[in-house]
C-alpha cells in the first residue's frame, strides 16, 4: 500500500512537471474569465456591495432610533452591542473588496 502511494506521488510529480509520459504536456489554461461572465459577475458583485452598504446604513439608523426610544422610556439599553455588530458588519462590507484584492493579487508567475 505504501509503495502504491509512493508510485502515485511520483506519477503526479512527473505530470506536474509537464511531461505526461507520452511526450505530451499538461495543459495550462488561461486564468481569465470570459468577458460576458466577467461583466455579469461584476454586476452581481456591485449589486451585493450596494445592498450591503444600504443594509449597514439602515442598521445604524434603526439601532439609533431604538436607542433613542429606550432612553426616552428610561429602559436599560443593550443597543451598544447591537451598534457594535452593525458597525462591524459595515467595516466587513467596506473592506471585503480590498482584502480579497490583497490576498489574491495578480502577480507574476
């Protein structure tokens, strides 16, 4: 069993080096999305980003209104934790694009 795993690893290493054993090379497809797909994905991501920003603004406004009503009634407030979660979500939505761009930088191969 161990010998079989070692042989499989060796075969994989040969394939990864580009020699398929029969004088053929492993295909290396281009990492570029088709233009129509890229346009559709950009549109969807734009809509999701806009919706996330709108939800964040609505969340801050709703939390602020709930805090004001609670203070007027003289009730205890747990809204600061809610406000912290809403603001954390806003930061996550705002930084999602730059974080992904940083992690998956198109670099030299």
